[in-house]
C-alpha cells in the first residue's frame, strides 16, 4: 500500500490543529474549542495536491451569552446555568483609643442576596470573613433568556446596614469581567490594605483576572463617598460563573434523532434549534 506525501501532510496538519485546540482549552473555560479538517479529494496520489479546509469554533466569552448593564445587572441572552461563590466578606468593626490607634477589631456578618427576573431579593449567604470558603457554591440555578439577575449586599452590627443593590447607580455594587479595571479612586492593586482574596483576582496592572465566562461582583458596604479612601469595593465579593447547557449526547442532535431520549425529549428531533429537554 502506498502512502503519499500529501496524506502525510494532511495528518501533520490535523495533529497541529488538535494541538492548537488542546493548548487553547487549557486557558479557556469549558466548552473547549472544537475544529474540523477535510481534504478534497479524500485520497490522493504522489505528486497531487489536495485542497485542505478547516474550521475552529472557539468558546464563547461571558458577554456573548450575557448582557451586562452597568453598574451590575446581568441578563442572559440564552438559557444559562449560574453558579455563585462568595470569595470575600471582609466587613469588620474596630475600636480605637484617644490617639486613633486600633485597640480591638472583629469580623461582622455580611449578607449577599440575589434577585432573578425582578423577584424579591433572597439571601444566599450570611457569615463572616473567617467562614468564607471560595470553593463552595452558595447558589446554583438555571436562568432563562431575558430574566435579569441582580445582587445585593449589607452587613450586620447593632442592626442591618443599608442594602446596596446592583441596580443602584451609586456604584456600591459593580459587575466586572475579565480585563476590566475596578472603578475606585485609588487603584486596588496600589492600595496597601488590599485584601488577599481580591489580590488573586487582579493582574499586575490592576485588571480583573477571571475566567472567560465569569463575572465578579465587588461591593462597598461601609462607605458611599467614592472619594473616601475607604471606598475600595472590598467588603463583599462574589464570583459568578455562567454555563450554557451542553448536549452531552442528549436532547438535540445534529442528525435530528435523539437516540437517548432523556426526560420528555422526543425520539425524533424536528427542530435542532429548539432544546427539547426539560
């Protein structure tokens, strides 16, 4: 059996394409890039030159699937699954002496709330900084297209503070994506008091460093004057991850047949653009 140089070249291109996809996948949030490579004609003889065609589809970034309306309303463009993690809740109360020196301090509870599709705000977290576990998902749910998502925060010390919402134009709650710069008078990365939980989500230039389908919510709960040095958006921080539903062999298939037929999905898929799974 003869093996032509052209066929070997096709294989080399295919391996290169796979390597590119794999390299990109390590830096991207799932789904990973997918690609295809074809040659015309499929079989070639030595000395012939086939025509190669390829196509790569890259993962969507968050703004492809969610519209963000400043200061912090997220509205899905498609059905999404949303996971929320608390990465910081560093509200503290301090006691000082006559010379302004701190003599005692303690964490106080901070509360995070969520509203979906203009519903009443409901609690998803209430605890102190020392009880925060960034790996714990405090809220997970499916959100339909067009249903606005908003978050709010407050703290408790001798009563509840003002509830600051992501719909308010005062800037106490902001939603940021990868590459954004937090809107503070003094850049966060230049502040000597920057909290560790915030630092790890910023690069050397103070830009937000998170996943392509993540949104970080930063909240200032103790100050309202943006010119005050204490207005640093570090009192409460949420990391929100959006995921679009993956087929995984169920529901709609490109061949129009749902062989697994989970749930109420029809065996024959009449419209592959409609999600038949419920």
